[in-house]
C-alpha cells in the first residue's frame, strides 16, 4: 500500500516514511473543502498507478503539526519530497493528471527548493 491518511493511519505512515526511499507526495486539504473531497478519489487512484511513490493525505485541521511553519491558503496544496528536500511545494489545480505530469518530470535526483514544510519523516517521527 502506498496511500496513507495522516489522521487515521499515522503509525503505518510513520513506518513507511522510515523505509521509503522514493518520492513522497502529500496533499494538504481540509475535510470541509468540497474541492478536496472531490479531488481525493483521483489522488488515491494516482497512488495506485504510481506504486514507487508514497502518497499522503493530510487534513490541515486534524494534523496541523505536519504543516511545520507553513500556512495553507488554497487547496489542494501539494508537496513532493525526497530525502534531499522539497522538489515541489504549491497549490495545484485539482486535476490528478496535472500532478501525474509533474511526478513524471521529477526524480529523487531532481533539484530541490527552500520553500515548504520540513520532511514529513521528521515531522511525523
């Protein structure tokens, strides 16, 4: 399994984060957000098509510690991380095919940027 809900599968997610050496793709959303609720099935389906990546669904109101010091202003906000840092952090239109194209263009060795939350591995630890 490579899709985890940070609120309900915290222990399993923590274990996977410790052993996973590929890209981690997290979606920051909120339960009250209709856009997020409509996006989640496509995000989960994308996870099933890309088994080398670890996908995480984070409700910012239930797991706000996983935001680090970041403020989320729009949904969905996506972070793509590896052990090297954040490869992408920002708002993305709620179309799974856009995220899929981004992930196809990235590799663990891709460049990283300074913005975004700290490593989920460290935040969930």
